[in-house]
């Protein structure tokens, strides 16, 4: 399998439109979503990742979840890659979503370990083997904060032996993992998963960035990735450091609300979230707004 699932792939946020008949009075705004997918790719990012945590997949109905994936595939076409989130409570659910992603023309899938069960290592390997058997390239997703399952470098090496597993999105926040994974599984693409350690991860050899804030700053994120992977450290730092305060919101509980607010700040449409995500508190909003305004001002001054 030749697809490495590297480069900047945007974990796309999902806009909603008001609809009294939809869950929580909100329905996915698929027209706006399609336009957003096209925009981030046209701005220099390699592709999009619908139905991830940032895309609020767990708040969607099954029908909506498939519609969102199809919309991304249709919107991007041959101009970029689409890596669909297929997270599920167990292997049969995750495999089901991978099968639908394959039918709908996705280029790959992003998959967490079992999402509602603290699986042991053998169960984790079996989970990913079931998803990979569908035939699409698989990016496994290490997010021990939310799943309580840590894909350690030793366990990643076992998972990497599965035919079809090509990449890992590393979201532990520990940049030491980049080198450890490269040593344990040298054929695996290591993907920076947390925006506030993106530059550090890229400088240690990550060749992908599956990210949240490129929803807000796609062109700048693509440039940062290019500078980092070409080893232009001074220019990369000059771009990155003023953005990090905003990027830190990607690693907080309210990351979806924060990134959608950031989209609103720069003139895109972020809009509301579905429950269980509620509005930010006044204190959170003030802190986020200050971080976002600082980031925007730094880009304008550059």
C-alpha cells in the first residue's frame, strides 16, 4: 500500500444550521461544510478528515455521519485526500464505518481503539486488524487522554505489522514518542496530533499533521509544515510561536468550541456545537478571544 496519509490533513469542524426538527435543533449544514473542505485544500492543506472528534461524530445520527463523509469526498474530489473517522465502541462498529468509507470513495480512515472500553493490548490489535481488513489505508489514533488506552511505542510496533496500517496520529502530548515510534515502527508515518506540539513533532521526524487549527489558519499551517519539514527552523519558529497560545486550545476539553470560535474570528463560519458540548463560559471566552486576537495580529504583522 503506497498511500502514507502524510502532509497536513485538516480534522474538519462541522457547521450546523438551525432546524427545529433536527437533534438539539441543529442539522449539519452540508453546503457550508463542502465549501469549507474545498477552502482548506485550496489554501494549501493536503486533505480533510471528516467525522473525527472535532467533527462531533459522536453527536451525529448514523445517517448524518455518512452524509458528512460523502460530502467531504464529493467536495474534495481529486484535489486532496479524505481520511474519514471510523471510531466505534467495538471492532464491528468501526469496521462498519470503514466499509461505508470505502464504498463512498475515501482515501483512508482514522481510527481510535475501542472508544467505550479500556481494551487490553490483544483486543486493541484485533480492533485495528478488523478495520484494516476492509482494505483502506488506516491511520491509528493514539489519544490516551480520552480513550484511557495508551498506544505505547511497543504496542504501536505490533499494530504496524498489520497489513494496511500506514500511519499513527500521536496525541499523547509527549514529543519523545515521535522518535520512539520511529525506532519501533520505522515504516509507519508518524503524524503530529496535537497542534501545540506540532512544530516540535515535525522537527523530530513526524511527516504528517492531522490538525484542528488549520480550520482557522489553513494557509499558514501549510506554510509551517513546509518550513518545518525543510528544516527552516528560524522561519518556522517565527510563524509558530505567536500561534501557540491559540493552538493550546486544541488540547483542552473545549477544543471544538474553541476552534469553531476561531473560525468565526477570522471570518469563516464556526457556529454552535451539539450537546454534550455547551457554550464557553465568559472567562473561557475572554481568554480564548485574547489568544486568537494575538494570533491574528501576528499574522497581519508578518
